[in-house]
């Protein structure tokens, strides 16, 4: 919407040039004076151009839009824009031509006076917010899965599937390396097509809490499952723990590729291609796991044993199964929207 102090004819012409939807109906400040708050609330939904407006009119228009539950951003450069800039959810003042009063009232100052910069800033903000949610959504289920596996073993009277030193390795080296890669994720597709989130929206929505719980359960099943499998096959406790630790790390790697896309499928060419940060982290973690598993000095420190090819393939298969199940759940959820 465009709010200006110019003549109605001029405002309509500018509105057509910038591609506003409804430029045939223009409300002036005099028209707004004749409306009560209820009438203005109805008119503001169907009118895109407002002309000959005063600071009071601009403030009323912002409040009318907010009354419909909308998140309102307003740009302005003059002293007469200051009240509306202060009231808007996001007040944006012009940095080059804007008055000091407008800059003081605004939440943001547009340094180059280019409206395209606003879009870029919103996109970057949404990307940062999404990446924070990805890091949390990746960290919580992996840690919860570890804890659940150990608790289950204790309840069943079994030896611990992973030693304390192995847990430290996974948490301090592997998990940190993989988790940091999510901080450098690029903007997801159709990010700017999503409506603004409510200001009181929690960082972890109900959907993400469900995802975290489901992923934690699958982590527990995968790690405890292969540990039980190894014991039933008569493997030594050291080899069983080695398989459990490697399964946990492999599941974390596959879960990393899954969680990179919160709002769409993870099974696309771009998703599989990943980023330099992701592949750098994955290769680093993989090399570290091979070293811990097969190098004798590290085997002595971490109490690990070499893993046979068939068992290694089973470990990878569990990681693939994790991603397949989570991707199936995501597709079902997206199809029900």
C-alpha cells in the first residue's frame, strides 16, 4: 500500500507505475476524516493508495492494518512519518534523504534508500532464523537419542552401549563439527513466499517438537538395535560399542542432510549436493571415525575394534533408513497442509 501527501491523481499514477493492485480507488485524507475506526478498518483492506494524508491519518492506517492481525512495515523519510514509523511493527527510515526525526522513530534505517535492500534484509533475517531452528532441531534429538539409549540399557540391566569417552568424542568433536555446518546454510526455496510469523510464535513450534521426539526415538532404536544385534551375534563388548558409536555418528550425518530443509523435501539434487560447509564437516567427521575405529593407538584410547565390511554396510543402511522414514513423515505432513 502507498500512503502519500501528494494529490490523488499523482498518487494513482505512481501506484500504477509501481504495480499496486487497486489504483482506481484512491482515498484522501478528507475521506479518512469522515470514517470512524470500523469503516476505516473495512476500507483499508480493499484500498491500496491513500493521498493527501496527514501524520494522524498515517498512524490510523497503520493501526487499522494491525487491527486485522497483520504485521505492518512502513517506510518514510519525513518528520510527518515519525508517529506511524514508531507504531509500525517494522519502521524503516531512509538513510540518505530521511530526516533525523524519522531515523530516531524507525526500527531500521535504510542506508542506501533502495527498497530492494528491504527484501534482501528480510530474506537474510529469515535465513538466520531458520538456521537457528535447524541447529536446535539437529542438536536436541541427537542428544536425546544418546540419553535414551543409555537409559534403556540401564533399565534392561545391560552394559552401557557407549562409554563415557566415546560419548565425549561424539558430543565434543562429531556433533559440534556437524552442527556448525548448519549455521552456514543458504536460503531455502520459497522462503519469501511464506507469510510473516506471529511475533509471539515460539522458536520451537509443535511440529518441530514432534519432529525432535520422533527423531530421538529413531536414534535410540537405531543405536540400541545394532548394539543388541552385535551382542546376540556374540561380538565382544568393545566391537558392539564400536558399532553403536559409529551408527550414532552415521545417523547424525544422514539427519544433517534431512534437517537442512525444514520447509521442503530433502531428496533433491540441490539438497544432496549440499554446501562446502556441509561436505567439509561430513568428510572431517568421517575421517575422524575411521581413525578412531581402525588406528591402533586410537583403538586403545577409545576401546574400539575394527568393523567388518558387512557390519559397516549395516551401519550405513541404518542411516539411510532414518532419512527415509523422516522424509516419508515430512511428505505426509506436507501433503496434509
